[in-house]
């Protein structure tokens, strides 16, 4: 499954769910608030900007936002909300593509760094973020915590979420740190719709080492955008890495 094939026109058209799911105010609001505070008076760059779920409200807050996005279909969906002058986008891979200028904030949210399927690509993503940041700038990662403690011996799958009409199932390849997320949506009939995407899961400590290799250091880590304490029971985290003020660019 190539990322270009996963994030196609059909997926892009269904991605936005205004007011619900990851677009719900209680989900989106704290993320935008935190990112706006971290950007301050500077510019922000979103890796894998997608349809602009976060970039559009962040730009409306007065933060200049630029994006990098691999999927033309997702960019087309974004263009229905904001033109190129409002939110410019570079078409390319977040591990290698370059946007013009320097930024006080680069952010990569909603588990998207795990779409890079090798450790080398993920390290390259950190280094790409560092290249775009001004001294003292920050790189923000939002990512889920691998749920291997819920994987019984001999089993290869866990149920991530279940509600009427939806089941989210993860299947693991622990040797390669790979997981495929399977999203089943169904009604009262016998047929179900399936969406799948592959990922490479990353432990928080591994992320910290990637940051060190890119010349950054961990500044804060919380369990959510509102600043809840990160504990051994947290299912996700928001980690903020910083380029030292006097650091040279990699």
C-alpha cells in the first residue's frame, strides 16, 4: 500500500467530518490553541498538511502557515477552503521536501509520522524539520503509544476502538515495528466498508533519540493538547522538541 494510493480522491472527499470526530471542537480547539502559542509571532510549517484540518483554523488565528503534502487529492480538498496565497503548499514527501524560508514552528500531528515506514525515513523527517527551523524553533509531534501490552502471546491484533457502526482493529508485525490499522464501517446490513493504512510505530524514547540525531532536544511531553500529565497509562502524547537557540542547521 503506497501512501499516494491510500490518500486518493475518494479518501480526501470523505476525510473532513466538520464538527465531529477529529474535527470536533473539543478535539481541534486545544490543538490549535497550543500550536498558536508555540508559533508566537513567527511562521508555522505543517508536514502532511492534508485537507487543512488544523492549518485553516491556525491561519485564521493570524499564524502564517505553509504546508508540505504528498497527496494532490488532499491538497485539492484544502484548496476548497484556502487558496495558495493564504496557505501555500509544497507537493512532496515530508522527509525530504523543502519549503521556502525558516519557521519558528514545524508540526506533524495525528500520528502521521508513523506513515513513514522505516526508521531511516523517520529520522530524515526529524532532520528535515530541523533544517526548516530558526534557532530556538520547535518541532511538535502528536503520536499514539504502541499498545503491545494489550497484545496477548500468540495474537497479532488488538481492537483499538469499537462503537455502533465502527470497529478499529490493529494488526502487528513486532519484528519490523509495523502495524496496519483497519477501519470497518457498517450499518444494519451484511456489508462493511474497509479502509486500511500501514504504519511504523515508534516508542517515545526512540523519538527522543531521533530528535538528538537531528540536533534537537525534548522540551515537553504531555498526554494531550491540553497539557495533561504523560504517564505509563497514556495512549498518546504531544511532544515538543526544540532546536537550541545557538544551534547550526543540519
